C-alpha cells in the first residue's frame, strides 16, 4: 500500500483502512463461528439444550428399540450388574440379536481380534503357554435352552438348566472352536474353566465338549465341592492362581461373562464374548 502525502488524502486513507479492518474482523468472526458450530461446540455452554453436538438424525435407524439397544450396550460394557432377567420389553430385541445373525457376527469379529493378538506372541519351547476358555456360551452354546426361556426374560432355573446340560446337546460355537483348534495346533495348553458343578455335570460336560469337537485340551476344570457357593470371580481367580503357580503363562482368557475375566491372574489379554441373556456374578 502507498501512503498518501496530502492531509486530505491522508484522512480518506485512514477511513478506508478502518473500513477494511472492520470488514476483516467481521469476516474472521464469521469464520470462527462457523468452525465452532461445525465442531458441535454449543454457542452458549450454559444452555446445553440448544447444543447441536448430539443430534438424533433418524430414530428409526436404531431399529425402533432404542432403549433395548442402550440396555444391551450397558450390559456388554459391564455397566449393568446383578441383573436377573432381561426387561420383558426387550424380548424381541434380544431375540433378533441372538438369532438374526448379529450375535454370530460379533463373536466372529472378537475371535478375529484373538487371532491378531495370537500372531504377535510366540509360545516358548517349555510348553507352559496357556489359554483359558470358559465353557457355557463360550465353547458351547445354550441358545436352544434360552430360546425356550424367552431369551432370558424368564429367571434362571438351576434345576431346568441342569436337565438341559445333562443332555449334552449344546452345539459348539464354531468361531471359538476354530480358535481352540488353532491354539492347540501351534502348541498352547488350553484349559477349560467352568462354574458347572463337577459332581452333577462332569460326565455330561466332557461328553458334550468331545462330541462337539473340543478335543486335545489340557484340562477341563469344573467346580468341585470345595468351591461351591463361591462367586465366579473368586472361584475362577483361584483356579487361575493355581495354574500360574504351576508355572503356566496365561496369555488369552475368553468368556461370555465379565466374571470370567475379572479378579486375579486374568491373563495377558481378555476377550469378552457377547451375552445379553443372563448375568453370572
Ligand atoms: C429414517 O430411516 C428409515 C429406515 O432407513 C427410512 O425409511 C425413513 O425414510 C427415514 N426417515 C427420514 C425422516 O429420513
Ligand atoms: C486377589 O488377590 C488378592 C491378594 O492376594 C486377594 O486379597 C483378593 O481376594 C483376590 N481376589 C480374588 C477375586 O480372588
Ligand atoms: Mg459362560
């Protein structure tokens, strides 16, 4: 810019510069406003109701069962504890999830993560590298039983579950069986740790596992009289403690309940499989 010499021209130049600065300030203000709005930052933080940060664009995309989706999400994230039955209003939602393909897809994706994890570790030659699998709804599916129990809307019935388990007809969860076989093939010791009562269900459980292809595991560890009445967290922690004491290195630990994966000696990495049908403390 050229600075004018006469005072009249100088005044005009000052006016012009002031105008330009005002326009530029306005422009900058508009720009910043645009950016903040695009980021979803509320214009007035004290009025959260006016926030555009979290907008429901189309409610029907959530399947028309927004509450049940939230409920299932909370269950899987372990924010919902000690629940005994699924909310009756969520029967159709859970049924749809369990038999409509999503449950199976979720499991497959989680098992893929286990393979990816497995790729990064090498078992040592001492054959003390171990993985732990839960049994019910991890290796073997009880979906046929829970289908009759309205997918968990009906409260847990230990007598009826025992009758079901004694039949030994729970099918294998295929992606889990494939991982199980892979682990044994590459030299891991696989321990199946279940809260099922050893005395009542020992033979039936072993038969069921074998007839579904779960062969070659190191040990099936069931709840003996000594551990009756203990929570799954306490009982399974104690079993894992014994394994670690025997020198095993627990790498992966897979279960459908948080109580399979919490407590002590949980393993280097845990994998939580979905289960919206029941809660085991
Ligand atoms: C919302 O999504 C449903 C299902 O995809 C669609 O049929 C409907 O037209 C959408 N409604 C609006 C307002 O976009
Ligand atoms: C974990 O170990 C600590 C220390 O030995 C013990 O106090 C605690 O009860 C154990 N927790 C479980 C769930 O076994
Ligand atoms: Mg289980």
